[in-house]
């Protein structure tokens, strides 16, 4: 099981930017479609009833799209900090 998961939607620009940033930095992750039963189960276990794409999970911590993309712009330093201890 990967320590990093990205819950995403294909049509979500932010999801695609986040995945590309991870690929560009050779960071392995598991991609999970946000509407899937698996995503619903994992997010509920994480304490979330609703989530919007993307959601980044690093081990047991979840980071929501608003945190990753404040003002609609990817916060690279924050994402690096989230990934720092994976």
C-alpha cells in the first residue's frame, strides 16, 4: 500500500496539477477516483463526510484542495511540507 494517495477527478484541473507535480518529482502515489466506493470509505474513515478534489493523503493525514490550492494556485512549499515525512 502506498503511503501517499491522491483522491481526484479526471476533469479537475487541480487534481491534474497535483498529480503532475508528484510525477515530476518521482513521488509514487496511488490515484483514487473521488466518486468511487473506495474513496468514500477511505475518506469516511479519515473523518470526512464530503470532500472536493483533490485530496492528498500522506499516511494518516489528509490535506484538502483548499489547503493545497489556496486562492486557486498550487502551494508547492505547503505540498512539499506535507510530503516531507512520507
